[in-house]
């Protein structure tokens, strides 16, 4: 069974650290468990439940195992189960929600659907002390937790005792302290459980005894050694820069490892934000002294996009040209055997679904999709084991300026997908000007770091306005800002009316071609973050 593992094991790079294994039963928030474990300074990986067996455990050597939540009911026929080896590995096990049901059902207790689902905030009453709840409310006290379940535990397995309860779940926390097996009915990994991170930290650090030495300072040295080992004494690497944090950190890390044997290529498709191309070139070529090819191909891209209004055709045209330009520039360098990519751990996890099959949403990373096969190069992916917040921390370790490290995500096709319909150079200039004002106001209000992504969209709609004594007939600009954890779901950002009024007034007054501003209050789902 072990040869079928499709979540590649980035653990190779973290051999010297303690490992925690997260068994994925398909919860929407499994990644959050992993993030909380990493925040506790412990390396962990997420593996689909049916790819974890005795051989995998022997190879991965976890110090602790966490069973995630999931959409199934434990009483369904063929409902997912953890391999028995999980409970025989001699390490602490924490079952969360569906994971708790599995643990109970598999260890001789009983869990079943009781008709009423418990969803949302609940009050947990602590009935007995446990190292799992160390630092939380004392016995008799209460904690707010987030519930989302249909099944509940109706009989405890031998050796277990109840630790805490809620109105809907008498066994909301249960423990077998001797075997260090725990189950929680609620989701400690979500922010709606305010002390949830502490519970996960208690489990991995104090109960499992993991040392907490997974820091980006340590990772920096390990990643550099791994890059040197992979690339060898004389290998050359090419890295595409997008202006985003992932490719920037990838490039600086590889440059630390192999110096001038790294060449960066920045394909400027002419759809970057105001001042962005200059910033990328200034930082990498002038500040870091990294060999950089700046391919200013805006005319080529804009020419190819003339008359194109379908969003998918836009994306494909930009993607195809990007690959062609990159390939051509890379050939010019000569003899590079390696291509660097800023692939992150969520991309690795999301390429496989929880039951081990291919995921329905396979992400194409940045703009370099298709390049490795075409160019027959080996991939160097030093961020493959990291989450976005870890990449940011690593960027800070490497001394990257905050303006890069804290950047909002920016899509590969750039402003092309923020200009619905046909694109022209003039429309892009108008959009760039409005976008710069919007971001300037957000920064001035001190809100930039609180927002996941904020941008302006230039709508292909003209409306009537009045300026001075005259009638205007100009474009509408939509403003979008969202809060999100991972870009998969999002809520609109609740700016004050005063902020929106001030920003709209500046845009209409300072940007020729726009006479009306609207604010997008759509959540994702049902909307998407980008407009195309
Ligand atoms: P949506 O619009 O799908 O966006 O809600 C989710 C996240 O993905 C980004 N995005 C893209 N990134 N190429 C990219 O590199 C694309 O074609 C693309 N489309 C959307 C978007 O900015 C948001 O962060």
C-alpha cells in the first residue's frame, strides 16, 4: 500500500525534526489542523486516511497522530476508518469530530447519529482535569468551542473517561490518559474555538513531547543544504519571478544556496500593477545582485489579446505566451538543468483528494504550468513543505522587504482578469491608476495586513455622471476586498462608509475615464474573489 502514496513526502527535508501525522477524513478544515500544529513549532503532514498503514507509519515515524473530521457518518456502510496500526503505534492519538467517532467506534465504544445536528458555537463545561486542556478554564469552568457534527458518542470505549461536555454532546472531550488517546467533538483548529490552538499545542508539545524546533530559522539552513545537494557543484537553476511572495522567497533561498548559478526570469506581460515591474527588477537585480532577465513583452501580450473577451481564452493566451517567452529566455541562458518553482504544501495536498484519488480542483501553479515537461528540466521546489504563513516567515528570515513578504496574492494573468471583456492598453492604465489609489487608501488606513486581497476592477460598463457643469459618460470601477484563510472561501471586507466614500471620491476625481465607483459585497461562494 505504501507505494501508492501520492502526497509526496516533504518529510525528507525535515528528517531531524519530530513528525506529527494528520490522517485526513476529508474535512474542509484539515489544513487548519496542520497549520495549528506547525504554529506550535512541530512538523506535520496530511495523508489521506486510506494511504496510512503500518508501513507508512514505520517510515514516517510520527510522535503523534491526529485524526481529522470528515463529511461521513460513522454508521454509514463503508464509512472511512483509520488503519488499526494507528492505535498500535504506541504514540498519542487525537481524534477530532469524525476522527473522534472513528476512535470510539474502533476501540470498542459506540457512536451514532442522534437525529439533531449540532452546528456552530457551543459551551464546553470542563468536568475533569486533563493535560489536553492545560491552561484552559479550570474544572467547573467553561470554554467556547465550535461544533459541526451529526453523530455523537453514546458509549465510551474501555479505558476512556469523560473530560468535558456540552449541551449536545455529553462526551465532548474524552480521554484514555494511560494510552494517551483523546477525542474532541468540536473543532479546535478553527478560530471560532478561541483556545483551540492551545489544545493542539498541549497535544503535540506536552502530551506527545515534540520539541517545537520547527522554525523557519532552522528550515532555512536545511533547505539550503538540500538545494545544494540536489543541484550539485555546477548545476544551474532558472527561476521565474512573478512579483509574488512565493517566487521571491524561492529565488532568494536558492540564491543563498548556489549564488550566481541561479538566473531569474521576469516575464513582464504588461498587466502588472502600478510600479510592480520596477519594484521586482529593483529588488532582485539591484539589491540582491541576482542575475535577472527582464523580458518586457507587454506589446506581444497585448497584441495577442486584441479582440479577446472570453476569460478562459484570455487566461490560455497569456499562459501559452508566458511559456513560450520563458522557454526562449531560458534557452538563452544555456545549460540550466533545473527549474525552480514556488509550489506550496497546500498545492501538494490539494492535488490529491482525501480518499487518495485525484482532487477535483487541481491547481495550476502561477504561470509556469507546462514548463517542466516542455523543457525537460528537474524541478527545485524548496517551499513544497510550507504553508503560506511559513513562507512569509522564511522571507523575513531571508531579509526580504515587508513590501514583498506581506503582499496580497496576485493572479498570474494579472490585471487581464480584472478588466472584464476586451483589454486595451488605455483600459489597463485607467485600472492601474484606480487600483493604486485604492491600495494607497487601504495602507493609509492601516488595513493592508488585515485584508486577504484587495483590488479594483474596471467594468466594461459606462454610466452618466456630472462633473463641474458638464455631463460625463465614463467607466464604472468596482472595488473588491475580502477576508479569507486560503482563498477557497471568502467574505467581503467591511470597510466603513467613510473609507469607501473617501476612496471613491479620490478615484473619480483623480482618474480620467472613471466616473462611478461601486463596492462588491459578495461572499465566495457563491461569488469568486476575482471577477473573471
Ligand atoms: P477566485 O477568483 O477563484 O480566486 O475566487 C481564488 C484565488 O486565486 C487567485 N486566482 C488566480 N491565480 N492564476 C493565478 O495564479 C489565475 O488564473 C487565477 N485566478 C484566480 C485569486 O487572485 C485568488 O487569490
